[in-house]
């Protein structure tokens, strides 16, 4: 089964990514920037100044006010979007990996549909998987590339590699991860990414077992990332402490992202995951 069904792709045709910061490149595209140019989207008027293009003078306003005003139009700029997918061992837990792939495919589909530029990176065994294309003809190619990916062994923390993977010309970055690394590492990454005027967005995915653990009794727990193990007796009280700790961890992630000017959205595991994810992205005005 493909990551995006025909039904989902038909829904996505009605949406586009909302640009949250000024686009740094000068290529024409389909996203309104904060600059003013020659698109057909009218913005407002301002008083004429010597050197302005006389073709932009509104003579109807002049006839009513006896003053020269020029029309301002929103310039349209191309988005250059980069997607980073976490492939560390903790992602290989139940339905989490599938959902992370679906999110990456969803945003890639939106980028390519609107003729914006897409770049993508994901660590694979002994190499960094990359993709860089533009245009609708590459939508299915990108989806197939994401489907082929697999989670990897833990050779280095995911967060420590993000900054080096982002192209210099990317102005919007989507990071798909489970957010399970240490808060100190997350803050360090947020601080590093804040040094450039980019639109950074974190998408946090999780598995059903992480959200609603149904374990009781004696277990040997093994950390997927470090391989460290621990013998525990799971009780209702322990589950309660786990839920409290987990909630606090993700609240701190959200606070840290906000502190450094980044955005963060949680997309929990559920049966109709893609529809729920789409609803979340619309609700937070990431797409419209």
C-alpha cells in the first residue's frame, strides 16, 4: 500500500504550505512574500515618490484626491523546502515509522504540487540519503524513495546531524521525529537552527504503545538507541509516573521550540492517521 492513497492525494490538491517567513531567494513562485513586486495580487496604496514606476500610479485615485498614489502588489516567491526524517532506532516502534514516512511524503507532495523546490535527507546505513527536485512529475518518485527507507542503527544522535543536512538555500525546514532525545540536545539544536532566518517546524510522531502502554508485570526493558537494559516490574503507579514524565517532556519540547522562534506540532498515533495529521496542520495554519 502506498504512503499516500489516491483519496489523500486528491485532498492535498486543495491545500498548500503556508509560508511563515520572508522567502530569501528571488525566484518567482506561487507563495506571496512580504516583498512588493509585480504579481496580480493587490496589496495597498502609498504616496508616489520620485523614481517610482509611473505605470503604477492609480489615476482614478488622483482624480478624486488630486494626489499621486501608486498601487502596491505582493511579489510571489518560490519556496525552497527541506525535509529531514529521523531514522534512528527509536523510530522503529509499532506504527511510528510508517506515520513518519507518511508525514514526509505528505509535505513533499505539497511542495512538488505547487512547483516549489524540494530537498530531503535521511540517514541510511553508511550513507546519507538525499533527494532534490522540483515539479509535479517527481511527486510519485519522491513517495517511492521515502517508502524504500529503513530505520538505522544508532551511530550518532539524530538532533546532532540536522544542521549539517540543511541546504543553505532552504527557507522552510520540516523535521519529522519522535522527540525522544534529551531536552538539552533539543535546546542545543533549536539554538543552532535559530542562527539563520529560516522557518523551522518540528513534527512529533509517536506509537500507540508509547501513548497507551498496556504492560504489567516483570519485564527486561532495552533502550533501542543505547542498547542499555533495565529489569522493571510494571505497576499502575509506574505507568502513571511514566505518563506524567512523558507529558512534561513534550511540554518542554514545545516551550523550547517556541523560545527560539520555531514551530512544533504533535501528531499522535490513531487509526485514520493522515486525516488527523492534515487536520492538525490546518489547525496550526501550517497549510491551508
